[in-house]
C-alpha cells in the first residue's frame, strides 16, 4: 500500500468513531460550509462597495436634477414632465436604498445586496436619461 493511500482507512475509521458512517457526508458538509463562507464573504464585500457607491450616485443624481431644474434649456429628449418623473424616480431610489439598508441591518444580507444591485441598475438608467456627462 502506498503512503498516499495508507491514510484513507485511518480517516474512515476516525469518521466512524466520530459518528459519520460514511466519510462522503462529512466532506460534503465541509465543502458546503466553505462555499457558504465564501458566499458570505462575497456578499459582505459587495455590500461594502454598494454602501460607498450608491449614496454617492444618488447625491450625484440629485445634483444633476438641480442643475437641470435651473437650466434655461433642457437637453434634447428631456422636458418639464420628464424632469418631474425623474425627481419621483429619485425619491423611489432613495426609499429603496433605505429599505435595502434596513434588510441588511435585520440580517438579510443577501436580500439587501440584491436590492442594491437593482437600485444601482435603475440609478444608472436614470443617469443616462438625464444626459449626464
């Protein structure tokens, strides 16, 4: 028996003594735990990035709407009613960000991150419609 194979019976015996009839479930549990930890780490990283970027994007949208509101002429394709709709949309984005933050504070990191992704996409579309440079 080679050295590489010699440890397998020992591991199987140790797992049997620990209450695992088959080493495969223990390995599967370990792999699942590692995958869950990696997913959690990725969610934390993504939330930290969204927490920095999204509020700044919302403030930039507000500034752009203020500039457009004071402009004598609006960019092509943008009129008074469209500007009012954009302000309403910005208010909805702010409310959505508050809800996403509440979800994370309540322990639903995955839901908060999913909401932040959606909000980022919607804010990007609004930014494009406002003819932002």
